[in-house]
C-alpha cells in the first residue's frame, strides 16, 4: 500500500496494490475509485483536499491499526 499527497494537484491518492487500473469512476464529487480487471478497487483518489483538510495537516499522517 502507498499514499501520495500532492499539494500541486490538490489531491490525495491511496493505492492498495500495484494491479493495472482498467477503469476509474467518480463515485462522489472529488472521490475517484480505480478498478482492476476483476472489478476490485485498487486505488482511491480524493480531490480538493485543501478545502477538506488544513494545509498544515497534509505534511503529517496518523496510522491506526487494530
């Protein structure tokens, strides 16, 4: 898994695995799902993050496991 924050693109992209993306779908305004050949979600992109998250928080991430 990997996470990419792009201040330039105003986006956050969360990638679950490295499968080829064959289709993308905007399921809500600014929320895009990427699918592999079997229809499984392999990535999620959030656009317009500057309006959703204070910019100071974009440089630090918190991970929770359970």
